[in-house]
C-alpha cells in the first residue's frame, strides 16, 4: 500500500521501526504513553520560549526545514527559531525534542510523534530538523517531513490496532470522538485515520473545510475554504475524478446554519469511473475550529444496480 509522499520501501522500513518500538513497549494498550517511548529511546523533551532561551543554546549549523538547509551561516538556535518561525525541533546531538511552549497543548502530541519519527528514521537521525506549521501539516510533500508524519501516525494510532477497532464501529462522528479519546489524539487526526484506515476497500471521502455559512470558521490563512480532502484507497481508485472543489460543492449545497455539532445529514449521488450513479451518505460536524464532513458509499442507484 503506498502512502502519500512516502516511498514504498521507506514506508516498509518505518512500519518495521515503529512495530519494533511497540513490541519493546509490550504492545501497549491505547493511548500510547509518549513518556514511555522517550524512556525506551533515551530521548528527552523540553519546552522553550523565545523569552527564555536557556534550552536554545546549541548552534544550528546543520538545520534542515522541509528537507532543505535554510541558514546561510551557523547561528544560535534561538536566532534560527525566530527566523524560520519554528514550532518544534529535533536536536540530534543532545537527543532532544524541543517544542515551542506557545503552541497549543492539543497539538503537542502530534508534534512529539513527528519528532520521535525524525529521531528513529535512520536517514534522518543526524540532522537537526526544524519544524513549523508547514512541515507538521500531514499533507506536507517534502519527503522527510511526509516520512516523519507517517511515523507519527503509525505510532500514535498503534499501527493496525486502530484499524482493527475502527472496523468494529460505525463510521459516524460519535465513533470519531470516542476513538479520539481512547487513543488520546485530536478529532481531526482521528477523523483522518477513520477515512483512510477503517476500511480501505470501502469508497469513503472526508473533508476538513470552512463552514460555508460561517466562513470565519475553518478558513485557511488566505481565506481558502478547503484544508484537506482525504480519501480511502477504494475512493481513489473508483472516484479518482472527483476533485476537492467538486466534493466541497456538495457541502455548500447542504450546509445548515448550525454552528457547532451536527451540521447536516444528506444523501448525494456521485458517478464512479464507469459512469454509474452511486448513492453517498454525507454527514457533517462542526467542532468550532473547522467543518468535518465524510461521504460514504451506500449503493448503486437502483436503475444502475446489477441484478
Ligand atoms: Zn519535521
């Protein structure tokens, strides 16, 4: 199975590395305890502030952001952090993960998983990686960052454990919320894994967007309404022609004026690659930061159904 932005061989290596870590931890129950991961790997974590720079005394000579050298000359880490607007760092010499203490708490877990990824992927290990909002975004296409994000999701969702449990639950927002709590991860990252991993053979798409009736909820920095368009393997194969804009049009058409909680429930028709009309059940939920919507294949429209 290929992973966005990560080569097949690399994905296999990363799966094996994470699987070894989980095995060494005795195949733990969710939620994964990151303090135990750090102890096992002999890593430490620190929270820096640009007002208190004692943790940032190292020199950033070998720092890469999104896989590229960005500093023309060695400079103090504190200057580098401000120059490239970093939220977190992996510092190889001191085996240390540094996180900007002003980053909201719910994001720390993903960031830590990402930095653990840099620390355990053998071809990343020796670089000082600087991370900002761009590299920590699950759709970052810089290869090393996609690899670290893949390692983070493998770790935080305990590999196949999440998919196995998710398959026993219906695809609905109540299960997304329950799994977010059980695995200790955010609603958005859990929603993402539900779409991709719960049943890759079922055509399902998910969107993280602005709320069409309240664009101030969920719009990107530039006012862009669509943040993520997530697809199961079967949806990619059978509905590869559906664009993010096409899927968002369905949301615009159905959105109610409810600001939080369930926003709409609807049936819509999408054509598959063979031109057959397919019914999709759409459900949309607003968590006050963004609108999360999934669309799940139900059946071929009766006129097209094969007998
Ligand atoms: Zn990174």
